[in-house]
C-alpha cells in the first residue's frame, strides 16, 4: 500500500477538516461535498464499479433515514411540542424550586436535566435548554455555557435514545457489549465531571465545600446505572434512566444535606407547581420512558412480536452484501412520536397544532437531514471501497502499539468537526475495527474496545465543537436579554455580560477541559482499564 493510496483515502476527511474548521463551509454543504469526493475517489483511482458504489451509497441513505433521522426528528418534535404547549415553563419552575444553592441547582440543570435532554433528544438541546434556564434564574452566562458544555461531554455517546445502536449496525459489533464497553471507559469521567460543573459555577475547588458528597453521589448516579443498564438491557435507555436517578439523587441530597453558604445562595421567585401540573407537563417524557421500556428487550412478550414486523431489502450489491432490514414498529423513533402526540393531547394541544409543530420541526431540520445522510453515505462508500481500511493501515503503521492511546482522539476529532456524536461514529467506527484488525488480526475484543473508545470520546469533541458553542450562544443570548430587561441591568454591565459569551472566549475557557478529557480517555483506552469486566 502506497502513501498515495492513504492520501487519497484521507481526502474526504481532510476536506471536512478544512471546510468546517478553516473555510467555515456550512456542515450540510461540506458533508455533501465529502460524499461526492469519496464516490469519485472510489470509482476513479480505486477502480471500484460505479454501480456497486452507488448501491453502497443507497444503503447509507436507508440507514440514515431509518432509524437515525427518524429518532432525531421524533425527539426534537417532542421537545418542540413541550415548548409550544408552555409545559417547558412548568418544568423549568419545578426544577428551579428544588434548592436555592446555585451549585446544587447547576448540578440539577446542567448535569441532571441536561443529561436527560441529551438522552431524549441530543443535537444541542442538552446545552441550549439548561444554559438558557440557568441564565433565566440568575446564573452568569459564560459559566452557564461552560458548565453545560462540560456536563454534556459524557452523556453524548448515548444521546438521542442510544446512538451506539447506529455504531453497532455499521461495525457489526454486539450492541450490549459495545454499550457496556463505552460505559466502562466513561466511568471515571462520569464520576468526576459533576465536580468540574460545581467548580465552574462556584469559582474553583473551594466551591466543593459543603457539597462534595452530593457531587460525588450525582456522579455515581450516572456511572453505575449507565454501566448496569448497558450490560443488561442495551444503550437505548441508559442515559435517560441514569439522568432520572441523577436528578432524584440531587433533589434528595438537597433536602437531606442542606447547604447554608451565603456566598452561593441566590434569590429567585419560584412558582408553586402542583403534582398534577408537573405530571401533565412531563407527560411526553414520562411516556417516552415507559414506551421505550415496554418495547425493549426487557419485555420480550412485547418486543418479540413488534420486532418481527420488519422488511429485509437487498440494497448493497457488492461482495459480502447482506439485506438491509427495516424494523417498522419496535424502533425508538416510533415510540417517541407516539409519546409526543399522546403527551401533546394531554396538554390540550389540538391535532392541527401538533402537525404545525411537526412541520416546523421538519423545516428546522432540513439541513441536518442532508448533513447526516451525506455523512452516512460517505462512511459507507469509504468502507465498501476499502478507503477506511487503508487509513487504518496508515494509522497503525504510524503509531504502532501506541495506537490505542490515540483512538479516543479520533472520535473526538469527528464530533469536533461535525458537532455530532452520530456523525463521528459513522465516520470513524469502521476505521476503529479496521485498525484493530491491523494491530491484532482476529481479536474481536480489541475491535470492541477501540470502537468503544472512539464513541466514548465523541462528547469530548462535542464540548469543544464550534457548532455546540454556536448553539449555546444562540440559546443563552435571548435569555440574557430577557434577564437584563427584567432586572434593569445597566447598559455597561449588560455589554460586559454579552461580550463574555463570544465564541473565542468560550473556546479559550473550554479548551483545557477538552485537552484533559482527551488525555484521560487515551490513558484509559491504552491501559485497557476494566476491559476484563466485560
């Protein structure tokens, strides 16, 4: 294999790096171009049959639409509907009434509720919504964004109702083992991340005084359930269930271990919410949890018959081709759509209203659709043409036995560039399995471990991603304007607050966390910490 072959294989990825990070080309245009570039390389210098490569691209479209885009559309629609019915205001009031300690409230919103939103919807909602809520109740805007970006660094890989489902489909790895491997590699970061959230909000290590035990419990509340659920049931519910445990543990600790440090107290008028009002406001989320649980493998009496409703279609026509299977009912996207429509009806939204919200959701995601389809098509073409395997050859040759230490960096790079854990997985998941085969041919455990390391690091790249930062600013800036108006903040102070959330300022502050997390993830992967447990 020549250096020219590797260089050609790298062209689609190098194009994405330059287009997204340097030229600032919109993601949908850059990714669409990458798909075209990969096809041309596969057909011309690689000499692959164009019809076969087109069939591989078509299989990529099928995978992107069902189940990836189905899940994303359903999740964003559910959230948009909750905002439309004003139930989000009730949820906001419920969350902010738990404690008057800014450190605990930050844990509840950025860590607990942010984790829930990541598990349910992903796509920036886990940063945008909690950060805006925090600014609305009086938090510093820059600290709110930083806390939410760091908090989102670990649940990302299980976002949108279990992103590893897509990764398992692409790589052929066992879904439960893959999810368990990811949760195991994230265990340490899951435990320490809430400590960083508290220190960001409170201004350093001193902020842990009085809330150390609560912070530790909130970290374990993610790490332990996430590992257990992945091992027993799979990744779909791992972050959703864990985030519920996290919020419950923080709420209980706020009552059992009350704090009384004036430095971290803030005054906020809270609306009295009855249990019935809260139940109705949270109905879509409750239904998502219940329906996903009932249709999961934990309830085989329901899962079995629903999973049998499927259609297998031959799409890819190349060597080793297998029919692509569409599972029509027992898929998370369908359950989320049902939850959203039923929950919206309970919240008194008319069917026409809900269709209007759905239409706006489709319109708002149109460029996201092009982006994800293009990325999945690129990944399929690169895999079927042999480009991914050639890149793996080059990486292994360059790093040798040290490659496992760099596997997380690859996953982080993917999500940094695309702003999506899903996109990073589909781009680099096959590369990791190919790299494992080059290091130790036939070692399935190494392939599992490297792929999991790459996926676990997607959140690390996402917290530093320009796309994530832009989403955070877009959500916080209007909330800050409203806060300035309501509290009659003078013009000079308002300008100072707005200037603090410039992209360059946020990236400068968040880089140290990005670097630390990448190093820790690389050490964990290289040392195979805990691999034997799986």
